[in-house]
C-alpha cells in the first residue's frame, strides 16, 4: 500500500495500526505532530444503532479529560447513502486556540484546535460509515451542556413529556 500523502513511497506508519497509511518521510515532516494533537482528543461512542451513533468528545486540556467538551450525532440516511453529522461543542473549551505545526524546512503553520477536531470527525466518525456523501452541522454552544434523564426522577409509568409516542 502506498503512502496516502505522497502516493509514491510504501506506507509503513503509524506503527501498530491495522493499515499503515503513511511513509516515514511524510510522517516525520507533517503528520506526527497532527497525530499527537489528535491524540489529545478522546472520542467515546456511547450509543450505536444500525443508522445512528452518538459520541462524547473529551480533550486533555479540559479538566484533564474528565468532562466532555462536546457531543456529536451521526445519522445515516440510507435512501441517499448520506451521513448527517451534528456536533455540539461547548465554549468552555477554547476551540479557536491555535496549535503550531512545524513542517519541512522549518515552515510553521498555525492550525486551530477546531480544525484538528474536524479532521477527527472526518477520519473517525464519518469514515467508519463509508457513506457516499456526508455533511456536518457544528454548533458552538454558549452554555454548559446539561442532562435530563427519565431514570433520575420518580415519574409515573410512561415517563414525562419526552417519552416516545
Ligand atoms: Zn509519503
């Protein structure tokens, strides 16, 4: 298999991954830093059905990764083989903070953490579905995410207004 970046050299990296994707030259000059930055995100799939997934998103810089900085839903429209992603990101985390990357010959480039996340979204959340097409709607939430769970209350049989019909 050839490197996905230069498409010339045999792919050998990253080590330990099922499918090597990059050659060592591209890895060392461009990709390792991005992977290290992506590794600081943790995406936890908390629900999966045949047509949908829900993920919680954590980042090491936010409370040591203890609480989520966002959540994402993926919904597959099977009739059109189209994946619709909705992501809700908490503004308690600085998505616009920039991360410097040093490329070959010392060229430096700043990338926002949001862009690192978008790469994860495309490569992890979307790619797993292998859809024909996809779109994503990203909402930066101005408040803390909070949760309501029917099992937390002593509601009567049948639940509250949120119970499905
Ligand atoms: Zn390469």
